[in-house]
């Protein structure tokens, strides 16, 4: 399915000259950011955004990898037949007005056409695809309102277009990186199972996140997840856990949410990690960028005692252990601390810790075989710390084979530093609790791989 | 204890001419932002930051409400005696080097002096006070690194200076408002019980938050909380819940963390709300700005179906109920929705909802007696919405007697709008789950008041 994400040639059917129209935004995305052949198709216009337009995709010269359809629902069957005749490899149908509003006959009609021509189709009633590497982007939401994240390693599939696109915007604000995003809507052809299979073998995807409301074929899906988990973590957020939620699912996408207990058992069996909220899903996903831990022993390093206390509590509550530094490490740490400070876990570098003390502490702890994971509580607000400490942390993480997560709550100054860490795939959290939870998720994935 | 927060006259003992020194930052805060008489005391300088300095507080003309001491630990007893002779009402001792580093004798010495003169003392080993209304501010962390929050209704006390000050910075970044903040350190005199009693009767405080590691006198403290809860909610985050955390507490502040089960029972009995993390504490606190709900029925309004599903799940999981709109409301809602959209709870205004549709939906739901609380999922990313919708929400909330929380995840554009809502005391959350959790906390406080 590479043609959806790295098409050599793209036709936008329903490309529009009018700002505010969906067909305007979709064509504009490709026009501005995409390198490859691009053709607007519009029955009424000679030119679209300065580019000569075609009346039909059949008039477009050469082969087409990807067609994006943004025309009214009733025109879709005819256009899809033309795509079939043109031997288009992949089609994204953005248009809505199918089974989600009760128009099942129209959806059956396009299913028959797809079967006849054997092309692959994402949608209808979806936002389609975004690929941060190729800039393939069928999202019709204006980029000044909906930011696109940087290149990264998290891929995300979502049955709900709104959930998916808002998550992209939220990720862009935080500096989180993404590889591929797919909103697959009514899934008349390409469904969650196909996408898991595809992403499992995709090289720029290190972790797969999925927002699901229902699943078309539970057994096939769980098998796909089981195979994927052997290669990379799969994190799932399931909507419709309760009866009320299931009802909401039915009126939203028309899916059957199914019994939550059945899902829960199936996710566990297949090795998927279940998240309780959108934020939790990406907390876990970001931790998965880190090396896998060899064991469950966490060393906490902090320049604020109270945050160390909260971290120690959470380490124990999540079933992890506090590491005990080796004798050698303890002596080395003692040498970099003020006289009155003790060597414990949490290791309190105390309030006057400067960039250098953090650098040295990381170096010592990084070498200690008694330590499996590092939680660094880095409070940027203290006077001795400069932005250089961020570079020290990034340099340390580049060489370290131990997983590292950072807790750095704060306002604009701290957020700038946190974003820099995130852009280097070092996950940053607002609280010790969420940082420890993410380490626990990483540890449980490492354990699952051993089984 | 008003003299700590609204002193008419302030002396900074150890006020410094050298940027980077604690005595520089503390004097600067008052000099720049505080209206009232202000005196630097410095044994070595004629002038501090352009202001004529005094050798001793005894040389300062007139009476002094508040003295702030930032000199080395060994000088504190002598200075404290001078404060006693001067009949200073309140003293904040920022200086560290007392029981927290094992120097118990020195701490006993200052306790004796306090008893002898009968003045009130906050500290030592603390950050002291911040009052957003009077700008009394003894925090020595540079304001370019540590933002101060706007005027608001949340007061926050913290045994840990780092936790407290970082929280202020984090709040300022989010647009949350604060009334008073106290970091009380070793609590040689003023302790958590005194502060709860004071804040319970403080007019600008609507909700009290506390980060505690240990409590000096459990019975007195719980009685103070019980009395406070009758007037306003008290939300507690307790460090040292586990054995590992308790050990960390001992090496941090030297307190005894005590058994978590005992604390848990005591908090429940006294009506305090317990938070699991710093973020959760302020999620709950922000919801407490809203009117109390009459019952447990939540109406969800959304322009993104998937987020509605997640909200519906969480409403049920937290033991709340989804409201059923009256027949009249249903008819009114039907009239503002597109033909194909149904009237359910979650009420999906669908993706093309504009400012006006949100305004009308809020108006209808706000009047419906079947609705006790409103969760508004407002996804700013869609094309039809403009910043005007924010004003509609603010205007609605000003008049409404039903509590309202908003879920608006997103990047920079959304964050700007969210901050505007926050500045009007409308709490905004990143996920439906956290928004519902906050409503549940508000509901449980309303129920506790009925008992």
C-alpha cells in the first residue's frame, strides 16, 4: 500500500478554486508540499490554483498512483469507475454521505466497483492519509488551525477523523514526531487489519497507535496485532467501552463496539498495550522510542526533592523497583554533590545543581549495571541551570543504551527546552507519575517480547 | 496572618546588590511589583538597588509588618531577636541549613526565640509566600524562568519549595489563576494546619490545594480540613504513599510520611479530595471554580463524534449519568442541526458546526432542567469555527448556573483559545477523560456538602 503514502503521481478529483472548499485545501496541500506529478480534476474549471485542470481522470496523461475524491457522494460511483478504467492503484474517498447517514446502498455500490477493478480504497467519510516524510496529505483542515507534526516514528490510525486530526494538531504543538497517519472512516475496503499489517513492516514506523470504535473481523485483527507486536509495540485506545459509549459509537460510525471484556482479553492475548486516554496513548508511544530496558530497576535523578518523593511512590505503585547504585557509582556521585547531600534513590542533586552536575550524574548512572531505566526530573526553573543542560541530556541519550524519560513541568521557558528534548525523541512529562507510567509501559513491552 | 500576604511595610534582611544572589531577587520582586513601604537591610551596603539600606532592622523607621530573612543560617537567631525587639508581626525565613541538614539545635534555638517574642514565622528552608493580588512575593527564582500566575481563586500550600514553585510556573503557562501560595519548609512555627485555617476564611480563595509529605499534628490538621471543607473544597496530594516514597520523604524534609492507609481514611473522613498527581490536583481545583451541580446528569456537546464516544464511556465509568434532554429541548436542538444528524447524548453538532450552532446548543442545554452539568467538546480545528465561539462560551458561562467544563485539545491556535477560556475560570482539558474526572470531583464535593 505504499502508493497511498509515497505516490509518484496524484490526481485530486474535485480540486477547487475556492478557498474554504474541501477540494481547495486538499489540492493546496499537495501543491505546496508534495514532490511528484500532480493533476487537478474539475469538470467546470480550465485551471485550478494556476494548474491546468482535466475534465476527467481518464484525460490525465500517464499512470496515476493515488486519486483523492472530494466530490458529492452521488458522483462517487461514476468517478470510481473512471479510476478503475485508468488503473489507479489507490483511491482515498474523502466524501461523506454513505452508510454513516444510512445510505448503505450507495456504499454497497462502491464496494462492487472496488471488487470489480481490484484497486485499493481508503474511506469513504474519512480524512485519509498524512505522511510526514513524503508530505502526502489529504487532510482538508486548514493548516493554520491544524498543525502537522514533524517527521518521527509514531504511526497512528483512527476510525474517527476528528480524533485523528486533532491528535495531529496536538502532537505538532508538543513537538512529537509522526511517521504516518490514516483516518479510514467507513473502511469499505482498507480496514484496521490491513493498516496494522502495513505499518508492521513500514521502516519509519517504530510504534503503532490505534483509536478504534469497532473492529470488522476480530480474529483477523488480533492475529495482525499479534504479528505486529513481535516487531514493534501496538498501543490501542478503544471507544465504546460502556453501554453508553457503545450507543454513541453506533450513532457516530455505525460500528458495533462489542463487549469491552472480550476486547480487553483479546488485546492482552495479542500483546497490545491498552491506553485509558488519548494523552496516555501518546505518553506510552513516546516512551517506546527509547531502548528497551533489561530489567525493572529505575534510578531517579532530580533537583527537587518533592518530585523525587512522588516518583519513588509511583515506581513502587506500578510494580517497578528503585535501583541501588553500585559502591563505585555511589562514591563517584558523592564527589559531585555538596557535603551535606546524601546518595539515595531518588538521587537528589539538590537545588544548586548546575549543568555540569547533571551531566556527571547522568554519566555515572548511565554506566551502572544496577540501573535498567533512568527517570530524570529536571526542573529548569533554578538559577544555576542554563539551556546547555538540554544539550547534555540529548548527547547522553544518543549514546546511552538505557531508556531515559524526563519530567520537566513548567511555563514557556521550560516548554521550549522540553520541546527540544521531544524533537530528539526524548519523552518529557509534566508529572513524575505519568513519566513512571510510561516507563512501566516500556518495561511491560520488553517483558512481552521475552515470552 | 494577613501581614504575610498584605503587609503594609516590608524589610528584606540580606537584600543584595548582586544579581544572582537570593537577596537580590527577593528585594527586586518587592521593589518592582509591591506597593507599600520597603526597606533593604544589609550590614555592608549603603544602598541596595538604589534604595538606602539599613545596618539592622532596629534602625528602620516606623513599624514593620513583614521581615524576610535571606542571610546564612548561623546569623538567623541574632536577626530574629532583632525582629522580636522591633515587634515585627511576621517573619519569612528563606535561609536553609537547619533540621533538613541535621542542624536540629539551631532550629530549636529559633523556636525558643519565636516563643519568647510571640511573632509568627514561616520557614526556615522555604520559598515563602506569593500573593497574586498584593504582589507580595518572596520567591527567589528568576521570573524569566519561573512565571507567576494571574490573579485567581486557587490557593496552594506546599511543604516542598520545588514542587510549589514549579507548579506556579506551570500554572502561569496554562493561564490558571492563583490567590495565595505558601511554601512553608521546616514549619518551625506556621504549619499546614495554621495555613488551612487561614485560607478557609480568606475571601479570594475559593479552593485550597495542598502538597504534603508529613503532617505535624494529624488530629488538629484533619479537624482544620473538616472545618475548611464546609466553606470550600480542599484537595490534597500526598507524597510518601509507599515505603520507598516515605524513605525519600525522610531524606528530603525529615518528615514522617506515616501510613498511607491511615491518611487515606482520614482524608475521606474529613471530606478532603485526594489527587493522584499534581496535574490531577489542578484539574480538580479548576473545576471547583464552577457552580455546584444539583445532580449527576451530564450533557455532552461535541463537534467530533469520536471524542463524544470517549466522553460517554468516562461518564459511566466515573459513576455519573448521561442526561436525557426534555422533549422541548430535543425539538429545539433538531431545528439547529442538519437534517441527517440525530439528537443524542453525546450531542454531536457534527463537523460543519459554526459559532452560532454552538451558541444555540449551549443556550438550549443550559435551560434544560434534566441537565446538571455540561461537558463541551469544542474542536477549534474545523473550518467554520472562528475565535468568536470562545466569546459565546464565556458569555454563556457568566450567566449559567450549571457547571461547565471544556475539552479542547490542540496546537498553538487552540491553546490560545483555551488560555482565554481559562482566564475566565472555565476549565479546559486535553482529553474527554480528564474533563469528566474533574466534573466527577466537583459532583463529589457537592454531595459531601449535602451530608
